[in-house]
């Protein structure tokens, strides 16, 4: 997370919000699935998303339940200067 925060600050001169880190992880999940060849149909991408192993993102491990809801570990972050 520290690397993400530092890179974000350097690129934008602004403070990142939690939703920015979550969006970064979401893009990482989609990129991983597409690069693995799960991009031929929406159904295949959805099925790959539901059956994937936990994704190690900057906000913690992320996986998806049978109904498509994100199941993630709770993390406490403190960002200090």
C-alpha cells in the first residue's frame, strides 16, 4: 500500500482515497483474468471471476462468492506523512 500511496502522490500531487486503491485492485483482477484467456465471452469472464483463487491486491486478499459479492479480509490502514 505504501508504494501505491507514494506513486499516486508523485503522479498527481494529491492524496489517494481508499476507493482509488480499490479501483487499482479491480483493474488488476480484470487484467489477470483477461491475460489468462478468460475474455472470449462475458459468461466466461464471469465464471472465471467466481472461481478464481483469492487475488492478492494492495488492499488485501479479494475473492468472490457464488452470488458475485466480494469477500475480502478487513484491513486497518494508517497513512502518515
